[in-house]
């Protein structure tokens, strides 16, 4: 399956279905890594200059961070971005 056919497939998904595609592993990995460091959502947000609400939204799959934020999170957790989003 080439990129354009994959893209077309995702274009047909509803917002709720798209949240399920994104919200799975990253959301779980973020929460797991946060808990490993013994942080609550507010503490994590403060470490990377975001609000508790932003961290909550990422963990629930409501929103997704941009690439710079992913880099900051991966650096904080001492893991690769791939590991964070897999």
C-alpha cells in the first residue's frame, strides 16, 4: 500500500476513529514514563513548560504534541522519540 492510498484511508475516518489511531500507544507510553519518574501531570508540564491540562489531553489522546515537544519529552525520559510513540 503506497502513501496516497494510506492517506486516503485515514481521510475517511471520523474524528473519534482518528483519536483511537493516535491515542493508543503514545498516550499510554507518556503516562507510563511520567509515572516511572514519579511525576504527576502538573510536574511533568512544568518540566517542559506546558500546563497540566496539556499533559492530560496528551494522555487521553485528545491532543497531540508537536515534534519539538516530543523531543523534549523523549530527552526528559531518556528514551528515543520512536520508543515514546510506538
